[in-house]
């Protein structure tokens, strides 16, 4: 899969520009704060209806304008697909797939696949479990609409359960909770089962990618801390029993203490916790290995690679790891952003170089 064309109108610092990409290495280059990352963000937006940078959709609209528009055309083995998203200041967006409006955000998923990496992805290693769960949710939602909708339902039921736990009438709480728990466990089982399957695919590939990028000098291991396995029925039953056990604790604390909203992933580098003991450069390679493994999992599941967006990744890697990274993305449409074009890193490869200056493509 690869994106052929991307058009931005009043998006971030762009007034109106159209990008044309090749099915290979594309390099968006220019000084800092010119719009390189904005273009990569727009591609990811077309795949997920989600921005890895903006908390609210209206923030992507260029200052002084009421609306913004992004559109793109991608090619895959299943045929061409076009996606368009129109934004307005009311923080609402309209989504169109192949010219037809879709009314649910979930319907954009699966049309164009992409993996996005920028310096903020260090949060996957450095910061809270929430960041690692977000990685799982965004990745799996692109791969599976049932997962996305189960996650939506789970979060709604969880919020209602947590509100109930805060009710001062504990008799009502104990009487009503079983109704919510049955629904919660049903959706949780879908989420946990999908995560277990995904992580079993992902884990060995992460280790392999990291060994390659580090020249075999570092061993990366990844493991989940879910604790629930088996069929969806097995998981739902086990979680339901654990919710009963945790009932008094949940009532005392006023929130649900177990479930997929508490899952985490742990990374160890040469046997040590990567969050604590790895250098920032090593942590960056861990996060990058995870993203490269994600691209392989897309390939294994769908028969073709997603679009890989690597924002400002080269500047933080030494020359050897830069070259290994470029080798690792062979056969994948990759959108690099960088402030400069180092010919030695891309030696022998065709590169579609696009220079950006103040939100404009420099012709």
C-alpha cells in the first residue's frame, strides 16, 4: 500500500498544497517549523481520523480560517481508495471515503493503513502505561473495526461503572454492579483476546528489529502484563470473578481497579528495565523497533505494508543506525522528515525529495 497524492487546504500552516509521493523513500526536508511534520500528521489523520499531536480537531485549522480540508489517494492490492476529511471550528469533522460520506468515525479505519513515528513516541518507553495502551488501541483499531467498537463500548460502560461506584448508596451499588459487570466483561474479553493475539505476533519481531538496528549489540524483550488468556469466554469468566473479588476495594476507591484499561507492556534491554536503565538513544531505538515490528504485523495480516511515516528520526541516530534503518524500510513506502538531506545515508536509493518552506512546496 502507498499514498500517491495528498492535498492540504488551510491545514496547520498550509494554505493549499498538493504532494505527490513515490512508492519508496520520500523525504520531506526543510528548516525547522516549516510544515514537514504537519504533512506526515495529515497522512496519519486520513488513516485513523486521529491526530497523534492535536487534542482537538479544530486545532489543525490554519489561524484566521473557519475550515480545513485534507484529502489523499492511496493504492493497494485491493484497489485505489480516496479519503477526505473536512474540519470546522465547531470541532466537528466530515469524513468521505471514495466520495461517499461516512457517519461513524470507525468507518474510516482499514481503508488506508499507516504507522507513525516522531520524537514524542519515546513516551512508549519512558512514560505511563496509558501511552503503551494507546499504541495498542490505535494499531489494533486500524486492523480491526470490531476491536475499535468493542473499545468504544468498553470505555462507555467503564465510565458508567465508575460513576456508580461513587454513589453514596452502597446498597444500590452492590445491587446494580452485576448488570454493568456482565456487559463490561463481554467487551473486555474482545479487547484482551485481540491484544493477546497481536502481542504474540509482535513480540518476536520487535526483538528481531532491535537486534538489527543495534548491530546485534542489544537484546530487547517485550512482555505484556495483562494476566488473562484463553478464549473470549475464558477471559470474560476470569475477569468477572476477579471483579467480584475486587468489589469492596473498588467501592472504597471509587473506580475499577482491574481490566484492560490497566494493561501495560514492559521492555527490557539486555535484561534491564528499558524505562529506567536505557539511555535516551537506546529508548529511541526501542520505540523505533516497535514501530518497525508494527509495519511487519500489518504485512503479515493484510499481505502488504502500511505507509510508514518517520518524523525527525534520523537526527537522533548515529550513522550506522541511520543506514540500518534505511535498509530496514526497503520495500515499504516511507515518508521521512529531516532538516537536511544526507546523501551517504540514502546512497544507491531513489529518493523523492520534497523541500518545504513556510507551508509551501518549494518548486
